C-alpha cells in the first residue's frame, strides 16, 4: 500500500488532522507523567500518591471515551472533537494561572486531562470511516500513531520546567493545542455514516457487553494499550527513583523507551493486515512478556532501558493489531466499540501505573509490579489461544481482511 492509495481511497486531510488532534491530546494527557518527578516533591507525595497522580488522567480518559463516543453520535464526531479540545485548553489555562498546591488539585487537573485522552474515541472513528475494511489496520494505526505526543512530552516538558518552572509547562502546551484546534476545525470533515447507523444510547453499551467477543477485545486492549500508556506515564518517575537520574535525563530515557511504541502502532496494523491480527497479537504479546521480565531483573540503566524499549514497541504494535481486528468484527458498532475498548485500555494503563506505585511503596522495589504485568501478557496469550479457532471459522471467515 502506498500514500497514493490513502489519498484516493478516503479523505487524507481528515486522516492528517485526526492524527494531529490525537497527537497533541496524547501529549497533554500524559503531561503529569512527564512532570511527575518535579511535581511530586513540591507536593510532598508518597510513592503511591505519585503514581496515583500520574495515573488519574489515564483512568479518567478511559471512562470519558464512552461519554465522547455517545456525544459524537448525537452532535457529530467533529463537533465533539472541537468541544473536547476547548475543555482541555480551559483546564490547562486555569492550572497555568492558579497553579497546583495539593494532591486534590493535581487529581482534578488529571480528570480534565482525561478529556484529552478520550480523543481516541473521536480521532480513530473519524479517520477510519473514510476508508475500506482492507485498509483499517494501516489507517487506524496512522491515526492512532498520534500517541507519539507522549515522546514530545518527555523531551520538552522537563526542559521547559527547568527554565521557567513546571507550572509554565501548562501554559506552553496551549500553543500546540491552539494550532491543532484551528487546523482540525478548518480541514477535517465529518465522516460518512456506516450503513444502518443509529444513534447509540448508554443501553447500547450494556447490550454489547453481553457479547463475549466484546469482553475479549476489551481484555486484549487492556493489556496492550494499558501496557504502552502505563509505561509511558511511569517511566520518568521510575528512571528517576531507580537510577537517580535528573528530571531532564529521566525524561530523555522515557522518550527513548516510548518512541518505538508510539511509532509501532501503524507498523502493527500493517503487519496484522498482512499476517492476520491473531497471529500478530500472539507474537507481540510474547515479545512484551519476555521484555518485561528482563526489565524487572536488570540493574543496569541501559540494559533496563533496552528491555523497556522492546516492551513498549511490542505493546504499540499490539495496539495496531487489535484495531485491525476490531472493525472486521464490529463494523456497525465501531463507534461504541472504540469507546468500550478504549475504556479497557485506559483502565489497563491505570492498573500498570498503580502496580508500579504499590510495588515500590510496599516492597521498596518496582520488580514485583513489572512481573505481575508480564503475567497479564501471558494471560492474553492464553486468551488468544481460546478464541482464535472460533473467530477464524465464524465472523473471520467472511471478513474482508486477514484474521
């Protein structure tokens, strides 16, 4: 597949602006993770409180994805995206001017930043509905690759904070957010509605949850996206605590480890288009599990960083593979499923962040929490083994892409 295919098959300005919207939204969604090593001492936070602070935006974003998905069905995906961006910019402006003086205020900001994380439920279906089924892996991978924003976070936020203070980072973030807002407003288009489209209600989510495949997809994405975003938000605190790095150097290590996961999403989608989503997921989960075990056992900074680099890349590619399969199984319910599955991913990120904090607070080491999440990757492999034959012989047999 070439760039010309993308231009001819759908609406590439929407794909590009959806990527940009998700990119800057992901950047601010994980901002507290990038600044955690600076904010935590200022607010006198314990290990558990530090990871609660950086994980709260992830959990809030998980549930707000369902809310944005519902709103998008009623007022349009593009209008919902514009509204969400305004809410995030308002919250950052208040934090910039008023500052944060307590854990409660940091958690309140985290909830507002969760709206940025919920952009996943807008950007992906907005881009994906413009393209045919056999291109969903690449298209949704490209739109979802906006999670590279977390890399920008870790590289720039500590440097801005070192010069002007961490509170100034909230104001600096308004610049790319405003630029993305105007480009998105002018160049993106409302996507065509799928055949048989109906406005979704909360009861539709409950109804879908009765299908066992919904639970499987949520579980798989809980591990894959949860692994990626959970590591992304924990890395700066982890490298500072574990290896005594400065906030700037810890941010550089976090960016190094996160970059391949952010860029790996479209690669994973493309590989799933070629090999089949189930086979791709099995390979990536295996790599992630081995890499996490290695990271938990390493005492050397660069060896540990290399292991986390591999784990993050595997999780990023897992994300693309999950979203290659999802539109094949739930084409008519992709908006609702994006919200549900995205919710599962956010919950997974929160769980991983809290595993880091609880493990450190209770045992004095991060190793136990990392090994527990590696065990969840093994459970995901077992789940794939349980469903692959049924998927391939039922809906997979009539899918318009490799399963």
